[in-house]
């Protein structure tokens, strides 16, 4: 329990704390605010004393948020956003739309990401969608400091990552193999045995789909000829569209893949499953936009 009520908190101290977190430390925050480092450090100390809790802890040369610090940062972020809205309203400017910051793991197919995110743009209250495309580890680090509202990934948050996050399964589906018209014609007959020795494009090793495919290949005694490994799903799709090799995509978007990339379906691997997760700092989904994403995913993956 905090020792004082919210009405007693120093708003200025909260702003300096928020800036320290956003900038990654006191030094950068002091440069950003043009305030001396001792002044900022003193205000952080006063804020911690007012709350009766430590908000920041040292980790090497950087500072990291404590559990209480994460909660305070989130509230501070919302309060400062309301401040900006208030100033714009008083000045007669239109209110800014709500913001949904989404991290999309590089291994998540962009067609899947679009299908899941699009309903968030059709909510009664308009929002601005801010998307970041990065490795899952970096996205989870940003989620930890509330720089993101949700992370879309193909695997739950790993236990080794020291981030308090909850992985919500959005759905799963089988995997389909695609190729250009020439490649599909050459490998459709005798599928899936025809994949033995076939040129194949694989996602990177940190992809859950890569692990599932390799396990299936091993069990079936099939050894495709790997011609490329890609961390970015969009780059893998581009190579597949150009005919560099066969590639796998979620079966739930078969029609969209054929239409957008002008490729043909070679066959479906029903026993290979691809899953997708929404990772948040909340045990239950509360954000209306994230709930809309979840509902769309359930419809997409059946």
C-alpha cells in the first residue's frame, strides 16, 4: 500500500520520472529536459519517498523499473497523455485519437498481422495504430516499460526473459506450402514426399514455425534443400514470390497468399500447427482494441 493518496503526488516529479524511463536513464533525461542530473535524481528520490516504494533499480550502467515502478510509469504515461489532450482542447484543437502501440515479431507473416489488426481501426472510438517490427526479445523489453500495449508473436514469452508478461493464445491453424506456378506444378504430385530435395525457404531458428517444420521433416524422413533462411517474414515471402523456393504460410490465409503473391498451393501439412499470441502486461485483456484483435483472430483461425 502507498503511504499517501494520489492527490498529494507532485506532478512535476512524475514527469521527470516518466522522462527518465523513456530516455533510458538520468543522464539522457537531464539532456532532454535541460535540467541538472542532481536535480532529477533528487526529484526521483522525493517521489519514491512519497510513495514509500522503490521505482528504479540499477542494472549495470542502466536503470530498470521495479514492479511498482512499472505500475507508476503506466499511470504517469496516461496522466501525461491526458495533459496533452487538455491543452489541445483548451486551444480549440481536435482531440487526438487513442493510440495503440503494437509490436509485431519479425517472424509473424504480415498478412496475418494485418488481418488481426485491421478491426482495431474500425472501433467506434478512432485510434492511431503505431506498429513496431522487431525481434521478440526487443519487443518484450519495450513492453516491460509500457512502450507497447501488446506484442503479436508466434510463441509465448519465454521464461528466460525477465519480463512480467502474459501470453494469450489467439489461435492456431495448419500450414500450407506455396510456390510459383512452375514450382507448384513440379512438386504438387506426390506431396508431401515431393518436398524431399525440393528448394525450400525457411524462417529463422527463433521461429516456432521453423521448429515445427524441422520436427515434421525429421519424422517423415524428408530432407528439403534449404536455399534460404530469413528472420523477416516479409523478405522470405518476397523470395518465395520470385520463385527462389517453396515456402510455408498459415493455412488460414491461403486465399490471401495466392491472391497477393500470385503463387499456387502445393499442399497442406495438417499436422504442422502454427500458433499466434498476444503478449500483454495484463493477466486479462482489457484494452478494447486488443479485445477486437483477439476476437478477429478467433474468427480467422476458427
